[in-house]
C-alpha cells in the first residue's frame, strides 16, 4: 500500500427522496475495522425505525479490508453500489451507511443501485476528501534544561505535539511516517542523547 491515501475529512451526510423513499447517506472516517463497525452500529441504533441501513467500508489493514452488506435489499442492489463509490474514488479508512425509509414504490435493482451510490457520493462530497499520510506517534521525555530545545525542533518541523510538564517535560508527538526517523535522530543529537524516546 502506498504511504499516501485519500480519505474523508470528517463526517458527512446527504438526504434526498426518490419516488417516496427517503435516502440518507452517512459517511465518516474510520482508521480501524472496529471504528467502522462502531459507526455502523451507532447509525443502526439512531435509525432503528428505518427500512434498511446499508453499510460499506474500506479500512487500511493488512490487507485492505472491504465490507458491504445489502441489509435485506435485493442482492447486489445496495451494498455493492455503496462500496463501489469508495473504490472508484480511491477512498480508504472510511465507512458509509445509507439509511432508507421505504416509500411504497419499488425502485427496481437499477433504481436502488443508483440511489445507494448517489447517497454515498453526496455524503462523501459533504464530508470532503483529504489526502492523508500515515502518521507515527511517539513520546519524548526530557529534563527541563532540554525542553526548550525539543519544543523548538518540534515547532520548526511543524509536527503535531502535546507537551506535559511534570517532573520531566513529556512531548506526545504525531509525525508523518516518512519523517519520523529523521526527527528522532535530530532530537537525540540536539540533546546529546539525553532525550528518552519511546515508540
């Protein structure tokens, strides 16, 4: 898998009606299968009165995990079209659930497939697509004398971090994976090896 990937920027929602049936597309980022399943369950609970809640997700695991389910819609009319949107747009670490309230008119397999894929497409558009680089997290513990040096390096590199000052200064760092080793080396040399770095 490549280092960079496309995912959704946050939660998104789309809502529309086709021949009396209401469709609501829900989209969210999910970096693990557990997170995707939790989101699916939360939508199922929130829309427990819906006729169908059709889930689909793509999560970067080893290997990439793809899942979809028609949730009692005709085979191939719902889950697959929903998942296909994520596949075609090359979106990973994302989960979608399409809620349907049946309105009394059958839409046929083709009509359903169009509606379910539209709900995911519009949900993704609402959430926005971002390019993500895999990140590494690690902690750096230093004595106060070195804390200014470490903080200066982290700020100059523009990495995300949180600092806690107790007995020692502890920095929780989140850095793009390709840059992590060089950053650790720079901190070690700037503190003459006094920094304790745990991965």
